């Protein structure tokens, strides 16, 4: 039966560009219609590149080993389950420095995307990539050094001018375990002498350059004019910002994490690291690393922990 005022048929709309993902030579590459992109190496689930507006936002050493022979120098290595040199008085004492996550082979678990479609804008798009690591992925030596049942899911979400990295830790064993976690992020800057780190004013920090003594940040901004290795703990403000030549460049927003490490190796330390190239690379990088590294996080069997960061580029 024909009826009046019948809605006209909707013409099919050609779909516009959509987020894309492809896997090649041990890494996963994702991009948005906006041109934003991210690359994640399956070795360590290390983010090695993040670009916005055609601009690389992460620093990666030109001598970084990307073949799985050693942890990657640059990008976003994952520190788990221990931060720093082995603590011989702790159950993690037999593990290598910074634990095993950054030098283990992770599984790519797949993607999920939010696509704006033909009616939307490229800025509405995002794509989430998940990576997994569990006891089954570890070498026999690592299993002996870390005899716990666990599961990690690392989610990397690329958005317009943003990158979110979140780690979910689950105790899948029969006994409790303790861990530390840090995202050892190397950010690219134009000139370290014209770069400030904001959001750490009045915070307490452990200065590894001064025999791990405790101090309080007295200035609103941290400027870097020499080797810096500080662990800021119990931060109240969620956002730490990288400011270049007086202009905001990056906002690093912590999620369920209270600590931040700021590191720059400067001249002598850079010379001593074989995989740090170019040797004057300290001039164009700064590590601002969110984590849970003061003391230990404890998980009972069946419990989970999740924490990470959202970085917004200006």
C-alpha cells in the first residue's frame, strides 16, 4: 500500500577514510585519517613512534636495538615488575634492571576502533591496540626469577593529538605478589636548555644525583642544565607538562599513578651508553616517566591493578 509523506530512501554514503592497522616485521603500526600514527614493537610492547601533525613526539636513539637483543633505548619502554637495579632484599632481586616486561616478546591481541564515519571529523577517530604478556611468554630463567602466575594487558590508544597507554596487571596465581610499574617515556624536545617541566612545584622528590636524598621542589618549573635523575612521589596534581620556549608542548596526565621520574643523562652519561646516539641526543630529549615506584603494589590472587597515562600534544 502506497502512503503519503513516506520517508525517502537513504542514499548510501561512501565511507570516508578510516583508522588503519597493519602488522609487519614484529611491530604494529596504526594511523588515523588525521595523519596521527603510532608504532609498537612486539618486543617489550615498546611504543617506538608517535606522530601528530607530521611531528614525531618521542625520542628514539639512532643506535636503539630493535631486533629483540636488548631493551629499546627510547620510545616508551615498560618497567615491570621492578624499577631500577635489582633489590637483593626483595623477591624481584634476581631479575634484570627494570624487570622483564621491556625485554619480553608480547602478543598482539587485536584492535578496537571508534570511527567517526563520513559525517564526522577525523578528530573523532581513535584506535585501541591491545598487547598481552603472561607466564607462558617468559623464558625458563625468568620464570624461576619471578615464580608467580600473572597476566598483563597493555592498551595503546591513538587519538587525534593524543596517546593513551594503560597497563592492566592481574594476579592469576595462588599467592600474592608485589610489583612496581613505570612507563619510561622518552619525549622529543627542540632544545633541552629551553624546556621546562611544569606540575611538580612543591612536590617531594628523591634525587639520585645526590645520593638518593629527599628534597622538595621549590620552583614551579623544573629547568634542566645538567644530568637529572629525580623520582617525584605522592604527587597531588595529575598533570605534568612539557613547556618549550614558554609554550605548552605536551600534557602528561597520570591515571591511578602517583609517581613521576624526570631523567636526562646529559653529556658524560650519554657518552657511557653504547646505544645512546647521537651522543648529543640529550639536547633533544627528556624522560618524564609516570609510575608506581615508591614502595610496592601488592596484589592478592584474583586481584587486578590498572594504571597509565594520557598524553595530549599541543
